[in-house]
C-alpha cells in the first residue's frame, strides 16, 4: 500500500514539472508607457498626458491605485492585413476600455468584469481584444484599466494562431494543476471515510477551497460555469481564500498535536484561524480594497505562525512535521516570488506569475505525503493496540474463569430452602462475592460482600475476602463474631480498599435466622405478601480492626421469602431516593409470583428504569420451604 502511495506521489510530481514546463514559453510583452492622471479620453487622445518612460516589465501598479492609463504600439510588419489578439492576464479586473485611431476614426472596445467576455467567438478566461491591422500599419493603442484592489495588467499580444496554441497549452497546464488537487482530494477523502481521522477531513476541506480559489482567481469559474452571468466573483474569492486559511489552520492543529505539546500555541492558532474564518463571512460587506490589503498581512502572519509551530512540533519529536514544514516553506517561497513579481521588484517570469499555484501544488503533495506517513503510524499503532487489547482480553478471560472458581459452583441447597443467585459484574469480572457453609442439613451460613471499586483490582481483592471468610469458619454459628474475624484479617490484607458485607446464619432446628452486617444493605423479608426490611448497622470491613459488630435474630416460617443483595441492585436508579422508595414499589406488584419468575421479573423491572449500569449486582433470593 505504501509503495502504491509513493508511486502515486511520483506521478503527481512529474505532472507538476510538466505544468511548469507548459507555462514556461511566453512571448515578449509590449513596451508600455503609463499614467495615473485623471483625464478624459479626449484629453488622452489629444496628447495631454504625462506618460512615464517606456518600460517592458511594468505591469503591476500596486494596491492603492484605482485606475491606470496604458499606451503601447502594435506593428503589422507583413504585406497583408493581420489580426492580433490582446490578452490581459487579469481575469479579476473590474473594467478595461481599449481605444485606438484607425484611418482617423476612433474605435473603442470595453470589457467589464461583471459582463460576459469580450470575444464571443473566442471564449477565454481573461479579457481579450481583437486588433485588426492593415499591411505595414503601426497603431498606438490606449487602455484604461480600472480595478478595486490590486491593479495588475500583464499584457500579451498574439497572432491568432499563436493565441490558440497558447490557449491549448494553458488549458493543459491548468488541467494538470486542477487534476493534482482533485486527485489528492478524492484520495484523502476516501482515507477519511475509512479512518475517520479529523486531520483528513480538514485537509479535504482545504483542498476543496483551493479548487474554488483558483477556479475564481483564474477566471475558469466564470468562463466555464456562468459565462453569461453578471456575478461579481470578488466577495466569493475573498470568502474562499480566508476559508482556506481557516481549514488549513484546523488541519495543522490536528496534524501537529499541539493541544498536548503546547496548549498556548494551540489556542493561538485556533483563535487566529477562527478570527480569519469569521472575517471571511464578512467579505460581502467589507470593501474589496480593504479585504485585499488585509490579506497581504494576515496571509504571511498565518503562514509564519504555522511554520513556526511545525518546527516546534518537529523539535518535540513529531517526525512527520518535517513534511509539514517543507510544505509551508515551498508555498512561502512561491508566495514571496509571486508578491515580489506583483510589486515589480522581480521580473515577470513563469514562476513569478504562477508562483502561488506551483507552490500550492507542491505544498498539497507534501501535505499528502505527511498524512500518508501519519496514516502508516496510525496503522502501526492500531495493530499494536489491537495486539495489546487481545492480550488484555485473554487475561480478562483467564481472570473471569479464576473468579468463577472462587464463587460457588451452584446455589446453596437444603431441604428447608430454595435459593437462586444472580451474579452480574459491571465488566468481565467484578468486586462482588458470595459464598456459604453447609456443615449439616439443619444449618447454613451465607455471606455476601462488595469490594469497593470495579474491575480487575476489585476482583483480585474479592479473592482475599473469600480467604477471610474461609478462615473464619469456626465462627459460622455467630454472625457478629464471624464479621469481626473477617474484619481483623482484611484490615491487614487490603490496601486502601474496604468491603461491605453481610452474613446470614440459618438454624432450621429452631427455624431461626441470625444476621450481621458490615455496611451492606438490609435484608428484605416477604411474608404473607407483605414487604419489610431487616436492618443491622455495622462498619465496613477493613476500616477499624477492633470494631464490634451486632447481630439480629429473626424467626422463620414456611413461605417466607428473603432477598440478600449488594447495593448495585438499586443504586443509580432514581436520584435522591432511598432503598425503600426504589425497591418496595417494584417488589410489591410481583410478590405472588413463583420464585424463579419473581427473581427474574425483579431484575427486569429494575433494569427497565436503570439508564446505565455503574456497579456490580449480586442478588440472592431464598424461599423457606
């Protein structure tokens, strides 16, 4: 799988190199003169303009100018009429008005960004104009270019054939770029569906906004989807660009794991990303000029913040952050070159003109490589976790079998009673415990206990309770002495853990029950369909070694039903209500049922009102026969 991913990445890198090659062969630009004077067309044509000196590279006029006059010459050196095409590589420009004099007649052509494109017979994403020249004609062309935001107007003059060849190469180059982004989007979306990792979700959202950004910025959205629309794309462009920063910020947080490494840095990036996201919503209300100016500052700030975070994460041991940092450095170089080109500090070259696109393409490929590396680590961690989980499950199964051997194999049996036991641990094993002595047919001692806590540790301590109970067998006829003996043993055997317990001794010669409790819930006696409790207070076992326990006597008769249970039976059922208000209403309607049906019905009724099981449950129901 990893080899397949690497082969895919190499193919994308090859495509990107082809993209750069497709956009590298550009014709010479015309030498222009320009002016920022606020004049009418009549004044311009009459020569009242103070033009700049002739320049070849000056096509970017900054962020503060709203319009510029441009003048240049077009020469037809052939002996026959020729048709040229003027291409202005600024699809986002608001308005371009072209004027020239031909045979003493002033001709004008207008392009407006909200309108459909000028050349009906040549649909194109940029403003384009047809220039028909006579043999050996030299014509002076005047342009007034207006735009809110960056004022950029790279001009190219093509012959008709060369223009169509250029359009074909341009579509190939941009098709490769959009193909790279789309392929990465689909690939990582499928991975997200499989692994449900948030980093992949935010990365896919980032790729989606990138596609929207360059579809709007490059003029493809309007040319291919809404060619006849009067829609102004600028608010949508600024919203999409800022949304890209939001999603890439969220992606960075999940990818770099900054919440654990540095919570303050995590909050700074999150706050910045959310602020940019909120700002994007207001793109429809803030003037375009200020949106573009603000982006000049927010974009480098956010990139530097993320690059610094990536370096910090790598320093802290997140090795995949190296791809992250490399991706941002690549984009940062592209943005710097693009910005310096727009400021006319660098000459207009292919990399300068398409710096952001090329940098972004390399960036998303490196991000994808980083995510692939992250996925490999996740898979390795998942396999390791699965192996550990399997081992734990095997250990729990062994522990469950051991605990089941600790508990009696069957319920107490006697000619004088019928007993049913339900043992329901919260997890695979639990901290509840029960056992009994049956020295002869006319006496029986039953103990029930609940070790504080749940799970493996409580289950291990329940085996200690069994030892304490068996060691106290000599006191089976005296519940209070048996409780005291167990307490002394457990005070020295348990560490910071306590036990609630109850011991019931049956003497069938006298038909008497003797009962002692150490913090266990009271017995419930059902006699003649009346429900009552038998209480005996006592301190939890393991707290105070010399504590003296009490015991209570109860004479029995045939038909009595006794319920002995741990507190998990009724706790967490109804908040702020005691045992009696919870259990008695559930017991009373079913007191007339046979023992088996009564036992199961009681558990079912309590389960129906229990929202979540939070403790082990042990219930022993005994019928005197």
